[in-house]
């Protein structure tokens, strides 16, 4: 099991959730629709980021 594919999905989900939370707390009140928006942002980021594979490393990027 490679941790890299899980780590990038978790970080992107956290970033999406924090961004949606920051937008939701702009008026000081979080309503139900904003909770749904945060949940969809986190789920979407998890799914999309986990589904997209990491790019293959080229010979130029590899240290000697």
C-alpha cells in the first residue's frame, strides 16, 4: 500500500473543506446549505484527487 495516493487526497480534501468553511463563516452563521456545500467540496476533492494517478517520474526528475 502506497501512502502517497492517500496523502494527496486527504490534503486536497482538507484544503477544500477549510476553504468552504472560511467562505461559510463570512457572516458568522453556518446554515444547512453551507454544511452541504462543505461536505460536497470534501467528497469531491477526495474522489477526484484519488482517482487521478500521480504523474510518472521522468529521467530528468530523478536524482542520481
